[in-house]
C-alpha cells in the first residue's frame, strides 16, 4: 500500500533524526552544539578574567577556577554523549543520591560561616550537595511528569510538590534558604512548563501570600529577617548589616557608562566590597566595565538562554522539552537573583553569578546541565 503524504513526511521529518544519520555534521557526531558551546566558552573566559581582578590578581584562585571549568567542560562533553533516555531512566537514582547527601551534611558536613553546607571529598576538596540537587530536581520532576499524559492531573501535581518540598526543607535547615528557594523554583518551572492551569498558579500564589506572615513569625531565623529589613532600609545599619549592599551599590554606580577600567576598581581593590570574587563579583565587574560591560554580559546570558529554548522547542519528546526548558529558566533565575541581590532589589542570599563567581561545584553542575541540553539536541 502506497504511504500517504503525511506518513512520508513523518518518516523523513527533521525531528525524527533520520537526516542526522545521513548528513551528520562533525558537531553532531560529537553530540555538541557549536553555538551553545561557543557562548559557554566565552562566558568562562570572561569569568576567569574577572576573577583575576576580583581576587587581587591571585593566580592560585584563577588556576583553581580554570581547573573547575576544565572539569565542567569534560562533564559537559560526557553528559552530551549520553542519550536522553538514559537520563530519564536514572533521574530517580540521582535524586535519591542527592537526597542522601543532603541528609549526610547534618552528620559529616563542614561548618563555614555558621552554616553546615559542605562535604569534604578526599583529593577533590569539598562540594555542596545543594548544588547537585539543583541539577537533580528538574530531572526528577521531569521524569515523573513525562511518564503520564500532559497537562498533569491534581494527583501528579501533589506528588511533584512533595518531591520538591523534601529537599527544600533539608537545605533550609542547613541553613541555606537562598539555595532552597532555587531548588524549589527549578522544580516549579517543570510544573509550569508541563501546562498546569493558571487558576492553580494564581491560587497557589495566593496561598503563599497568606503563608508569609506565618513564615516570618515562626520559620525565619533572626539573621534572615535582618536581611529583609536591610533590603528595605540599608542605611539603618550602615556599618553592620547594611554595609554589603551599600558598598555594592556604590561600586556599581561608580562604574558609570564605560567603567573605571580593568584592574582599576577602587571599591573592590581597596577592600570596601565584601566577597568581591564570589557573591558580589557582579559589583566588581560593573565597577571596572561599567554599563557597557554589564550589557555585554547580560547579552551573553540572554543568548545562552535563547539558544536553550530553541533546542527545547525542537525536542522530539516531552522529557526533552521539559528538561531543557526548566534548565534554561533555572539558569535565568540564577542570573536574576544574583544581579538583584548586588543591586539592592533582592535580599542578600549568597547565591553565585553563573560562570563568573568563584566556586567549583556550581560551575561543574551547570556545565553538566548544558551537556544534557546538547544531548537532547543531538540525540533524536
């Protein structure tokens, strides 16, 4: 029987991947997307340049950061070789391992700056299980929802919320409320992309608003309340809790249109700006490169996010679309939260700026996530 035109179209559709077998490019054979890879490499180079300045030209930190990027790109390449079906199958196990590590933090974790968030690994240093959970959470929720018809039913939504809330509570008890919120939103992004109704979304937002007074009274620690009140009026304690955000805004504002020049920042190099190579590296960057530099950095971030959405829209299955979309939205949120923190829009949370702030765990997990994006793109 002669196939109908629709059947022939489906058999030779771009989305079924048959064209890749016959006309596979060099990049597709490596399972890499050259556009996304180029953008990530540019971001990594810019990050190393800024870390060199923000760390007072400490080559030791630069080499460590460079080694983290090397490990991250190796992880990206390895993750890109693995077909999405494998991630779909192993997502529950990765989630379970991340959950066990979050529990282990309370028993064998290292205490730094009053928080127990790190686990020491021999020969490799230390890692934050919360960073791994940021990677595992969207995979787990995507795995769970993609097994059933979309949009999800109420029962599946409730189970997803339970899977999201358990790690949120464990991370919040470390305490690390900022990372907990990012983990929460990475799971909620999957629910949003899965097509839950706006009635549920708006209703949930109303419940959250009603819950806020209870959280303020019974759940938030005193230092967390202090961060919120400092956000509203940082000048109330200029030499105390308001110091960080005031100095950060001074650094950003003094950069002006074109910046003071590379290695010429005064707030960072004279010691006024705290955590200048980690949490507040955006302030260092804005002071030295000004408004033009910030626009270039945000354009680079926007290009990465847009490319991810393009890959997600062309994905062949629900798992690929959901995981790529949620990873892109999570990356966007990391940028917004850190940028809002250093400019006084959001409370100080201690969350890093992607590929710019010093720190190995966040770099490796983010690049591994982009490896999954490339896997979805090249495995049809």
